[in-house]
């Protein structure tokens, strides 16, 4: 989905890589249209399930 944050980056250590990936994923999380678009391309849809009270 997102590659710009990793392009031409020399990561100094694994923690730098992990924090960059988490930041990128966090940005995608707040842009639901990206996820919906990827799912639509595969023919899948996003559904939510409700917890049933017992």
C-alpha cells in the first residue's frame, strides 16, 4: 500500500525500521478509503460483526 517512507532510506537499526513502518501503517489506518479500495480490487468487502448479548 505504502512505499514512500521506505524508498531511499538507510535505516540505522531495526528500531528505526520498525518505527517507520508503524508510522506508515498508522497513516493508512486513518485513511479507510485506501483499505476499501484494496479490498474492492480483490472482490472482498469489509464487514463488521456485532457482539451478541447472552
